[in-house]
């Protein structure tokens, strides 16, 4: 964070503090949290003596925090710093109040903040910690400057809420609908039927004494007067049919022919793409910038450049991530980008600007164009942005794109840990190999 960005924080805090009486603001005190396994997790639940609330500015800033989490420059600030895993054991000695974006997001979900000043102080704390521990020439510091610029780009749209911060009451929960009472059913009066038991000594006489079928009374359902179509014969009429013709007394039912499925099941993609209300489709987010990746420094103490080895490790993990995403159920919009020109919905979209799909990405990763894992992530984000720009109204494409983007954000930390572990093991293997070599062998190796 440079001096200009620090001044912007000061001006925003001055605007917010000038609107309220500071004696009415509850004091904010956060006890120091000790690291556990190299991680300090600040509290996210509001303390009993300082209940949080929701304001119009906090609700808008929640969107800005989500945008920052999606940007690739926030990869170092999304989660708490693991000093043990990253090998920076003096981090918690220099940084007394660590902070990260996911902690801020959880605090917003649990109504931890009382007003916008609390959230702005936490965001500034992230950049101040980065400025304290990292040098201005480090990649982490440059990412912090880019992320801070993104934050103030979003803050320019929140000037109205910044100058008029008010408390917002939570929306009342919807009550569940009561079950609809069933209409009372018409009672059917059933006449009693006397059953004649045959005597075992006179079977023929008992059979002849059995009353005829026509004389047995049967319940009759009330006939609805407003029923359309031919009336159905009553049960008494059916039972009065002789036994020889039983089953033939019902009227013939003309069953309709089995028609084909409606045309909407076989509609062309052009007909399905347009929604009746385009305003209901949410946008994907802000465009992401693809910046050049800094070169990996040489390993100290080895006397050999391990950049090609690290490059190959990142290539292998990029291919693994590509296979994982390509096997997802929602990856179908990116199987072949040649069809975008036929089914695209934005006439201003340039299909030849940077065409990307799974096959093209596989070719780029396998060839000499591959520059690193961060470069591969930028290409994936570019492919997702192309889909959201080309298909403006198609809900299936946009939903699948958003799900792929959520999957990428979810698995990126796992792949970063795998890459770091693979590099560490490879470097240790090279070091062990060099220690077993004789000076003459080393001289022949380094020629």
C-alpha cells in the first residue's frame, strides 16, 4: 500500500467518523490471539459486550470483499498466514494482529462489525501487515498494491453509502404457509346386506335360495352436475349386468393416440438461449488482468539453476488440474469454442480475439507457450470471461461457467500446496544428489 492509498483510507475514515457521535460508538477491543501450529485465527463472532449490526455501507462492502476474493492478486491474502508451512518463523513476532479476507467475510456473515470504520480498519490492516513484513520489490507487495487499487475502484461506487451510513434492519423471515384444508368428502350411505350362509347338508337348496344378483343393494355415489363429458355408469348399473356379459357393460373408452413430445424438447439452441427477463441473470464479475509472472529466483547454496525443474513441476500440476476440470459435469460449454460463433448471443463479441477451450488449453500447457501455474490460471479465467461475454442470456451456460469458477477457486489452495511440496522435495533430492557427488563429477556436471 503506497502513500496515496493510505491517504484515501484516512479520508474515508474521517468521513465516517464525522457523521456520528463517537461517545455512542462501543469501544472495540480485540485480545491478542496466540498462534496454533503457525496460524493465528482472529475471532469472527461478536463479543457479548459489543454486539454488531448491519448498515447500508456494510452490505455494499460485502460485495467488494467478494470481488477481492475472486481476483488472482488476493491469493496471498485469502487465508491466515501459516508461518510453519511457509517457513517464516518470525512472522508472528513482527506482525501482532494478522488479518485476511476470509476472516473479514466471516465477520460480515456473523454481524461482527458495528459500522463501516471497523471493516475499513481490518482491510487496511491487511495491507499494513504486508507492507511491514515484505519489501517493496517482492511479488507479495506488488499484489497488495494491485488488490488495494481494486478495492478503491469498488469504493468509488459507494460514495452515497459512505456519506450517509444508516442502520439497516434485517428482513423478517417468511412464515411457512399453512396447509390448505381438504374439502369435506360426501358421505355415501351403504345399505346393509344380509348374507345367507349355505347349510352343509343341503348344498343344492342353499345355492338355489341365494338371492339374485340384481336384488343386492349397492352404494351409489352422488353424480356431479357440472361434470363435463359423458357420464360414467354407476356401480349399480355395472353390477346389474349378467355374469355371462360381465366386464362388457362399461362404455368403451377411446384412448388418445400417443403423441410425440412437444417441440420444446427438440428446440434449437437459438430458441432456448433467450430468457423472457434478461435482468434476472447476474453478471459474472469484473474482468481479470493477466499480468506477466516474475521469474523464479535461483536456489541459494546449490550452485545450480532449478528453474527448469520448477517449471516442469508447475506444468505437471497444471495438466492435472486441467484433467480434473475437464471431467466435471459443468465443463460442456468449453469442449469446442468453434460453436460459439454459431450460438453466441453478443453480436459485438470478437470470436477470434483469444479463442480458448479445453483442447486449446491442453495444447498450450504441453507446448513451449507454458509460462507457469499462475499463467495457466489466468488462461482459465480468461476462458470463463469469454463464455460470460459471448452468452449473455443463456442460463445453462452462465450457470455452468459460475460453477466451474467456484470449483477453480476451491481447489487452487490445494494445488498451490501440492506444488510447494513437490518443489521442496525436488530441491531436497537435488541437494542430496549433489552431496554424494565428488568434486570432479560436479565439475563435469556444471560445464
